[in-house]
C-alpha cells in the first residue's frame, strides 16, 4: 500500500513538473531586468545592443541575425504576418535554428545555456525592442486582458493557427499523396522537382528587405531551420515564414493534404553515413571518366562532411557545400574517384579539390588537413567548372599559395556533369607516377584524403571555401594464394576431427549398450 | 537408441556467457565510450586488447569446465548427442557440413592480409614542448592598474571609452559603457553624473567592460567552433575530426594554468607535438590575427562563459 501511495505521489509530482516546464513564467519587472542583462551578455553580439540585428558578429553571418525591431519572425504557430506567441519564441531560443549561428540556449542541452526562467526573461526583454509602439509588448498580460481597446484584446496571442496534437502516421499512401500536393501547390518552382532547392525561381528570390534568399534544399535534413520533424514541416506550410517568400498554405491546402505534404517532404531527407574510411573497389574493366557510367552504381561510397574554413583569414562560415558523396574504384594500373554534391546553381566558379599527402609516412604522421604544411606538402587534384578539366597542384600550408604542376606532370583526367542540382565529377589517374610531387597509391594501406570545395554562386573564393578533415582511403591487396591454402587446410583438419569424434562417441554408445 | 538429453546445461550456460561477454567487449565498450564522450565516434580501443580479453575469457571458461568430471560431462553432452545423431540424420549432416566451412572462413579472414587503421591514442594536453616561461603567466586583464583605472574614468567622463577595433565595429557599436546594465556600471555612472568618482566602483565597472569586450571577441572569433556557450558545439564544429574542446567539461581549461591556455591560443594546432596529432587540429594560430592583449581579454571571458577558473600555477622552489 505504501509503495502504491509513493508511486502515485511520484506520478503526480513528475506530471506537475512536466506541465510547469511548458508554462511560461509570469512577466514581472524583475524578470525584465534580468532579461536585459542576459540579452547583453549572450545575445547582443549578434542581435545588436538595441536588437537591430547589427552586433559585431552579424556581418560574418548569412543568414543575418534577426532584427528584433522589425516585428518579423519566421518560426511561429500564428497566422501569416502576425507575431509569434511567447511559446514560439521560447521554442526557438531553446532549440536554436539548425544550419545557422543560432545555437540552442537550453541548459539541458548545454551546461552553460540558459535556465527556463532566464529564457523567459530574455524573451520578455526582446519583446520590448520593437520600433512600432503597437507591437511593443512590454505590457503585462493582465493589463492586456483588462484593456478597453478591442485591438489590444485581439492581441497576437489569439492568432494561433497551428495546434498539433499528433500528426497522422506516415504510410506509402500519404507519401504518394504528398508528392501530388507538392506538384499541385507548385513547391517545385522554388524547391525543385527533387527538392534540392534548385527550382526555376530559386535564383530570383528576395526577402522582405530585398536581399537574396535561398529556398531550402529539402534533402538535407540537418539544415531545416524550423526543425525537420513532420510536425515542424507541417507548421511551416501552415503559417508561412514571415519576411521570406515562403507563404502560408493554411487556406489553399486542406489540413489532411498538408500532413501528406509534410510526410512527403520528410521522405526527401537523405541519410548520411558516418564512416571515415573509403574502401576503393577493385575492378578488372577499364575505369570510366563518365560520372553516369553504370559501374559507379555498384560501388559503395562514403559521405564526407565539409565545414567552413575558420582556420585562416579571410575566414568563411557561410558555406553551402557541406556534404560530398564519394566513391572510388581501382585496377592494377589506375584509380578513379567520383564526387557528387548538391549545388542549386551551375556556376563557372564551381570548384572541387581532392587532397592527398605527397608522402605517406609509416606512422600516424600526416600533413595538416588544411593544405599541408612546410614539411609535409600535399597533392591536390582540382576540378574547375569554367575549364572543365582537372589540374594537379601542390600546396605547403594554408598560408602559401597553391602551385600548379608543370604541363608534363599533369596526368589526372576527369569529366563532370551537372544534372538537376547535382554536380558529379570523376577524377582519374594512374596508381603510380614518376613525379615526386604526386601522391602514390600503393595497395595494402591507408591513404589520407580530404576535400576543398568552392560554390561559385555562393561567392566562395580563395580561403573562403568548404573544407574537410582527413578521411582515409583503403586499397585492399588481393588475398595471396597462401591464405587460401591455409584456409583449405583448416577445413580438412576440422573434417578429420569430425570423423574421429563421430566414430569414437558412437562406439562409446555401443559399448555402453552392450554393458 | 538411448538419448541422454539430461545434463546438457553446462554447454548452454557456457555458450551464453561467452556470447554475452564477447558482445560486451565488441559493442559494449564502444557504446560506453560514445555515451561518456557524447561523440558519434567511439574512443579507439586497440585490437590487441580485444584479442587478449577474448583469450582470457576462453581460457577462464576452459579452466572452469575442466575443473571437475561432472561439468565436463555436462558440457560435452549436447555435443556428443549431435555426433551420435540423436537429433536426426539431417541435423547431423548439416552440422558436419557447415562447421568446416565456418572454420575455413574464419581462418581465411584471419590469415589474409587485412588493412587496419592504426589506433591513435592522442594526448590532449601535451607538455613535451610547452615552454616553461608560460607556466607562471598571469592574465594581466584580471587586475587593472591604477593608470588604467584613471584612464577609464577619464574616458567614461568624455564618452570616449575605447574598445578593440573588432568590437567597436567601425564605430557602429560603442563609445561608452551605458549599454551595460550591470550593477557596478550603473552605480559608477550615476555617481559620475553627480560629480563624484568612486575608484572602487570604477575598477569593478572596468572589469565589466573588459568581460563584455572579451565576450564580444569570443563570439566573433571562437564561437564558430567552441560554441556560443563554450560547449565545443559551435556551428562549424561538426566538420572537424578533432572536435573543438568543450570548455565546460571538467578536465579541459579548468585543469590547466592560464599560461598553458594562452600558449595554445597563441600558437594553435601547428605547435602541438606529434603525440597530439597537430595535423588534425583546426585551432588557428591566433598570434597572426589577434594581439596579445586581445587574447588575454578573450581568456577572461572564456573562463567566465564556461563558469570555471584556471588552475593556479604551482610554486616551485628553484
């Protein structure tokens, strides 16, 4: 009985705590005061002292930090054009905006983040920053409720349009239906037929401040700013994203269709491998330079994540090439790589480089992953869209310029294609060359491999590029005859043992039976 | 045929035990290391270690089984039954055919020259090339001098408080300290307006200004990797095989003397010795891009953001 009462108590307490976690804290003068301090310490460097989105960090960021004075907020559960609820703001601060500099401030995910009370405090402070006095929401809730002005009572918080209990389950039918809705609602004009954010209007989009803005590449789940779950996606269609060309579909598409669409969009998200070793497949046929060659479809590749160069000036945080899918095949004489990455716009300046150490040491020692160093040069195979050819370069550190190899040392060939927002580039060379500035591919070991990428349409140039850490390329040696011999011997031994034991144990039984 | 199906317990218990232990070694250790470090990749565990664990477990079970007659009999009972064909002819032939093939496969996999990545056991805080002169360095920004306090009071009076160029941001941001809503600053300014200067308050206000400035420099320069709250989780961090340090973790900057942290910021990844894999480090060489005083100011804020204090240098008698 005591245990029963205790468990009931625990249940009640935890559920009260859970509810308390979702309810907002009462707005008081003290909380506003605390909010201001927290804002200055944590938010002002990006969002500006007065909330203008103009702090000293802002100029390095794209998308720019929110301007809190403009009353324009993307992530809401309210009707298009209206303000977010306090809870919407709380959600954004708590989980951050993926793919941007806005990180989660939840003390549960980040030890030095903000507690719930601190997060509510800072939200109340942010709401005092509006330029428009009508939107200046420093007024306390009870004053609002008691106001004589009907406009005040018809306040933003009553414009809530989305209230998701639980989305319907995903089935083959909902996804097929969602695909039809995607077509009917013309999502593809911006987001592209395959969802790579490369639709025909993608390059012409502008936000409310006449700045260029890009439609989301829906295949990259980790870059959905408002969250990549079905409920999040549904909310974005329903409310639209204020300040962006993404409209609300709450009146034009029914709820059921919007859920189907959300399931379809969710199904477009591609998975990413976390492997760090690329195993090259040994084949006997001649290696193709055509990226569409059927040989490639039978090869297992890995996904390489790229991030911005934040190591040397000029630094660059606003990259678009953050994933390259790579495959490798080799024969007795040659090796070929195929690299594929999403790019909304084909551009003359699009460039991709594969990097290897010139010398491979027996131990762990490598050149620095960003273009080597003085004592450890790297060999780069660089493909440029404007020339549509692959050049061989060397580099000796990120502070030094790349050196193009002599014409007679250029022996990497390649080919590229750009189809529906995907660059596909093949680079091929003989395994071994007689140039001592080239990397040599010896089988039976690991060869470090890294990437540098430039998206021309994104303004990438020089050190403003996407970079990767070292990954490893593995070239298996064919198994020697000796290994087959030893394995065969083992098989014979086991068979002999089986025969011996069977005879012996069966004889034992007969002896026992006789006895 | 007389079948002896009783007493086979030992065999199954042994098989299950070995299975569980091997699974723990193979999947448990990597899972635990991922859980502890919070990283996607398990900590490297040498293959020889796995090998020795496996040998120890097999040897241990063997010793146990052969310890007395009844366990041996109990262990061998199910195996003997198979060989005697107690479970039917078909089962007997399947086992007899499959066993050599499986054995051959494992022997082949073992003998053939496999390419295995060597394991790097990395030393996070190397001291092999840490210059001794840094050991006792103190952050000069912690204790303002009298001259600095005087200068600050004058600047506050004239609305011409100086900030580092990056924070000042071409004049867009600050020329005074009125935007700092912190106790010492507001009290100091209130007194200043009424015509009195309180040096004690001025010192505290100056420290608030330095902390603010350090935070700004941190957010501009360090945040992309080390994160807005020092968690090593900045928006650029995912792409580096050596994850940026989480300053809030114990065992990072709180176990180091300030001079060490300063040296690491100054010289970055390339200055690390080979045992710390400098080729994987994305840490910039900040002496190229930040002045010495900017770096000390950042450190003031870095410890504050992480909520930890540096270790005091030990007083070594010479």
